[in-house]
């Protein structure tokens, strides 16, 4: 008799089931540590999916959102060179150029020569790009408030501090693991 499929594909095992399987196969596993890191990994994946759906509703991709966010974080007048953008996003210059091409075609950014150095190119956020960023922030804020609704203000603060400590430990151990390592301070 054929096995019936779940309507949305096979279910992911619960964290407890996953940890039990890991312990069965690797007896030295600390279940408390595994519960934390597995929960963080699943939360990250699910949040990325949710954010991706939100920005897709605005007609932009996650990768375009990252560029918009980086330009906004740089401060007014929201301008950076492509090399600096690539560095902050952990991208190759070629990947950054491709991304900027798409975004300029969609009027999210402009790309112009630096008036003081005609060899240098400057990428600048447009009004349309800033409007997309603001709407994405409104959507993300609503999602994030809902996500954390069961935590008190003190719990939110404590969780944030603990996660930053974990993040810094990873960054110290893996300083080349991605861009934006300075954005936490």
C-alpha cells in the first residue's frame, strides 16, 4: 500500500525527536546545547522565509532588501561605493555589480560617478528605494512584535543580550564568515 504524503510535504521532526536521534548516533551530545542551537537554526530559517514573503509582496527580493538596508544604515545621504557595499554584504564585486544593475533598472538605487573622483562610482538610495525600505520595515516590525509577544520587556532585553554574546563568540571565532560584522555596536 503506498505511503500517503502530507499535504505540505514531509514533516520536520520535533526538536526533541531530532535531539534524540542525534544522541542515539552521537553519544557525547549535550542535549541542552543542541536544543539551543537547533532552535536558533530553525527560527532563523523560518524568519528568513517570512521576511522573504514580505519583501516579495513589495516587489523586491531578500538580496535587494539587504542592499537597501545597508544604504540606510550607512546614514544620509545613503550613498556607498559598490566595493564598500560588497564588503558589508559579504559579496564578490561581480555579484554586487549584478545586484546594483537590477536595482538601478527598478529605480531603487542610482549609480553615478563620484564628482570628486570620476573613476569612482557611487550607489545612492532613491526615493523609491527608501519607500520600499520603509514599507518593509513596517511589515517586519509587525511580524517581530507578534513573534516576541509572549516575552516581557525584561525577557526581550535578556534574550537580546544573550544572543549578542553568542553572535560575538561566533564572530570572534570566524571573523571571515560574512559581512556586517561591525553592525552590532
